[in-house]
C-alpha cells in the first residue's frame, strides 16, 4: 500500500501543467446541439454530454475513480465563463502567466465570443449535501424529483427535470468508470493495482446511485460527486464539507483496520489534489473535521485518520481545518499541535464557541449551525444549506483603500478628525453595501435563470422539492456576506493620524499626505515609528475597535434597510493583498505605493515588535461574533526551534481560543531552509506553506510570494 501511495505522490508532483480541451470541446458541441431547449435542460444535457464522452483517467491513481481533466494537473477550461487565468493564480504562480495563449482552438474561441457569462470561476464557495448522497444515493434524489409536482410552476417542473437528467448522468458516468476499471484490471500485471481497480469496478456499480456500504464506497461517492460539481460549474473553492461526520457510520471499520483506512484516505487526498481547476493553483477545496455536534464532541477515529493522512502526504490542496472546542478529544488536539509544531501548516483552527453563536444570531437553526464547515480560504458554509456567507457574488472592499480615498478627497481638521473620518467611512460603507445587496440579489437570480447548475442544486437541501437553483433555493439563501481586507493597514493609518496630527500636533493631515507622496524620508521615519496594530497597545487597539464598530453600524443599517439578517463579515485575503497593493498608492501607515497590504487581521509584516502573544491579545479585543460573523483570517509565523515547540503552540492556541479567539493559522518557518529551497527546489518537494488563504508547495510559488514568506520567517526570528 505504501509503495502505491509513494508512486502516486511522486507522479503527481512531477507531472507538468497542461491544458485539457475535453470539457471545452464537449460543451461547445452540446451548446450547438441543445441551444433551443430551455436553459436548465440545455445545461443538464450539456453536462450529460461531457460525462458521457470525456476521457477517463484511472491509471494515475487506481485506488479511486474520478477526474475532471484527461490527466492530473491539467487545466479544465470552461468557455461559458472565460478563457482567462484568475489574477490570483498569476500572482501565486508567475510562470503560469500567458500559459493558455495559443492553446485554445479558434473554432471554440469564435463560438463563445459574445456568449460567455461574466466571471472566470463559475460557481464557488459551496459544500454540497454529501451525507444525503452517501446515505441514500442519487437514485433516491431522482425518485423524489419524479414524485408529486403539485403546486409548482412550469419553470420549476422544467428545473426538476434538469436535475433528474444531471443526477442520472453522474450515475452513468460512474458506470463508465466501472466498465473501464474492470477492463484495465485484466491488463495490469501488478497484482495490488489490479485488485484496486477491481474494487473500483464493483464500487462504481453501486455508488453514487445507491447508499455507500463501507468506507471505500463512501469516499468513492464523495469523489465522484465533488468532481461532478466542478465539471458542471468550474467551481473554485468547492468544499468537501465534514467527511469525518459524513462517514461516521463507518467509524468502527476505521478503528478495526486503521492501516487500510489510512491508505484509503491518503489516496483520497491525492485524488482530490490531482484534478485541478487552475493547474498548480490551489483550488481551496476545504475539508473540515472535528467540532461540536448535538451529541457533544464529534471527533472519531476518522478524524484522527484524516490528520494522519494530511501529515504523511504533502498535498497543498485540499486544505484541512479543525474545529476546536473546550471538550475536544485530547488525542486529536495533541496530534494537531504536533503537526503544527513540525511545520505542516495544517490544520487551520476554528473556534466553535465563536462561530456557532454568530451563525445562530443570523437566523441559522442550532442543529444546522453545529454542522458548519469551511467553504473556501476560511469562509463559512453549511453543507447543502448555505453558501451565501461569502461567495463568488459577494460584495467586498479594502478598508485601507477606502480610508485612504476618504482622507485624500475630503477635508478633515480639528480635534475630532478620527471621528469625522470614521463617520464618513461608515456612510460610504453603508452606501456601497446597500447598492451591493441590491446588485447581488439581482445577480443571484440572473445566475439561476441564465446559467443554472441543476446537478449541484439537486445535491442541496430544499432545491429538489422547490425546483429551484441553489443560488435562490437553499434554506439560508438570504444570508449575505461581505469580504473585507486591509484592516490592519487601515488601523495603522488611524494611528498615524492620532499620534502625529492630534496628539503631537506635528502636522496637518494634508501636509502628511503631501509628504508621503513626495517620499519625504523624515516624515516617513516618524510614521514608521508610530505605534502599530498587533502589539497589545490599548491606544492603537481602541482605534481598531472604533473602525470595526463603524463598519458594523453601516452593515446593520444596510441589512435592516434590505430586511435581511445581519450580514456575514469575512476577512479573506488569499493573495489579494498583492493585487490590492498594486493599485493602492503610498499610505499613511508607511506603506510604499504598489506594495502588498496585510496578509491577515494580524500585524502588518515587520510591525509586530512584541511577539505573537501581543498580536493575539490585540485581536482578542475585537468582538469576533459581532464584527466578524463570517470569520476573520489570522496568520502568525513562528520560528523553527524552541519557540515553536508543541508545548508553546498548545499553550498559545488554547489560551487564545479560551479567551475568545475565532480563527488561527500557524506557520512554522525557517528562513535558511526557505532560502535553500529557492536555490535547490528539487530537495524540497514536500515543503508546504500557508499563505493568507491558501496552502502551497513552496517551490511552486512565484518569487514575490516566496520572498514574503522568507521575510515573515526572518521577522519571526528577530522578535
């Protein structure tokens, strides 16, 4: 078993990026053939055509069936959305710029000219109801769709037919894998590989059509459903939900045969990692384990096995999140701490005691709130019931950029400058959000009407019964989210104004702005020496609280105006701190023009002078359940060695969460090792690091991303 895992891993990491034209070609054929049908039926028939004719890849990972492209790490193109590469991917992997040039046939480009729907990532930030499929199967859903249609409109009836077509297409797709696996098993000389293929052949006759009978079939069902959702809609950040809960009924099987279970989950992770949306680029396919359930701590033997699998296989994607609570299984928690101390960078940690109440406060039922998972970098969702905390249609803004715009375009003077700036900021946020809510409402319905996703919708709660797309048909479709970034930098701008304009009366605000635009070295030195966020400084932290209070006031006003529950505020960065920084000029926190903004809610790089505990104390002063009910993103970097021992990390994380911390991501980095990895990448195939909202293999990152991580490691040592 270990030899096969090593073989799959080695092959995956050494496979170059390529472009797969299967889906692009097949959907072009299908749209040409079915374009006169109702749009949901056309989409379902196109999906069916793709699954019926796409190439099957069983040899790269013979343990499980499933692929989105003809080869691992091959780019699956979705021409109905875009032919472009996501800008974040180009930042993270500069070698992929212009990668698609000349690789898309002219006839496909011509066909989709003027037909493409806006955006380049399709659906995203969604976890399907995998448990329903694993427990009941797709035929159960199809049968329910064929039941009574009393009271439904013609459009809803049509949509239900589209769902049924899509579900049957996935069942038929699985049967294709079954037949192909059986054929290959007779040709493969290696006995163990052949036995794996025979198991695939048997399993795919059963799942996902029928309920899974064992752990292997459960994992196989999840893979096929997950990949089918990506094929249908080019999903970015499609979550796998809570697999240790989904598969909990097979817990005894895992406990009795831990070695085989570990092998299966290792192969499962490699299968998820091998099939990509953007080649090397992380797709942020989140896996969440642990947490509180209605029966108390939900951790089981599968939870531990997932941790062990992630620890042994250096995949950067999927991402692993662990839900922490005060009664968490001691063995699970100790294993997690050991992983982080050893520099694995996963799992990311989420505090149930902060997240669950924030979901309930926004109208989510208690039981549903306990079933939350991560659906992207760190956004919250509920499998099959809510993707609206923050998704591809979400509103958002950079707080540094907005504050900078305000102080440059309006005149502020006198002792109440901070309050005046923040009142203006609140009004701006209110207006932006109010218009954004209206636009998002319309876009959600536009997506559902013009570019629906019948298969994904069939695998969500209430959508099959209602005959509605998941964009508008899930139980919590009215929970809207907003992205924010640049918070730490914005607080530091306010600190500069507080200290140099108000307290010391050294400058007028206009003079300060003029000085940084002229790159005055003396003024810049004074700015850099002002107190900064993330150092447990009450005066600075008070400014952070005020900023969050005014944003909260604005969002509450906007939600009330729209008759909606409180908005979910999600501090999400991924690599957007680079993209945002490129368009923002010099700012009063001492940041040069076009340089990155903060990568998390923590201290700006190089400004945490009092160590990680001080940074955590600053963050603790923010009321997470109020100001960040969609979750914040907090990264801290610790130097390898004594400062990152299991004892230190356990004390740091446990104290933080018990005192009200909401989310925490820990990187243990050694600057010398990272420099050596730049020089000798072949030696560091397994080096996985955490950036703002994604995990990545260090050697595959762009130079600019690598240098930021090295600087983090260097500053961690300096403290």
